[in-house]
C-alpha cells in the first residue's frame, strides 16, 4: 500500500513540474464570423494579441467562420483586451513545391496598422468581425501599399 501511495505522489509531482493537467492561464473560448463588405471572408488568418501574454490564432473556413486556438491543445484566448488582426495575404507552397503568394484582400487598418480591439471574457465568446474594403492594402512581405481599387 505504501508503494502505491509513493507512486501516486511521484506522478502528481512530475505533472506539477512539467505543467501537465488543467493548469495554465485562464482562457475564454472565441468563435465568430468574419465578413468583408457583408460577404463571408474565407481563408483569412485571425490573430488576437493580448496586452501581455501569448497570442491566439485561427483561420476562417469557406463561410467565414473561425475558432481561436491558444495552443494546439487548448482552444480560446487569454481573458482581457486584445488587438485583433485579420489578413488573407500569405505565401503557400504549391503542389509542385514552388511558393505562391496569395494576394491580400483586407485593408491595412485591419492588420499591419490595426486599431481593432476586442474583449475576451471568461466562458464562451462569439466575436463577429465586420470589415469593409475602404482603405489601402499592404501586400504580404512587400511593405508596399496598393491603392484601394474603388478609390478615385
């Protein structure tokens, strides 16, 4: 019996040392829909950056829906205020192994120059992001801006 008790204490001690279990910072789950000019925005990267701590990430599906992940194993985002970034611009690898640049559709006011903020609360959060295409777009990796095609 003593051997079982010692073994149990050893397992608990190891779990505490390596951070296993339900520990970690308090998170709220976050899901929602992203639209651009009222239409769902597919294949967009969503980043919630807290004032202090680890960011959470998600990607929209074909209907613009997203769910944030704090880590691969933990869904959600830290509780508190976050700066929010939305982007479609990225580099992907084609089937032939070459790099392909996917054009940015989202104005820089929602990504590299974002001022968007959202509050994540304890529990379940539905945060819909309704974006408009007014403004300049920064192409991924270029640092240069392209003028909004609808602007004069």
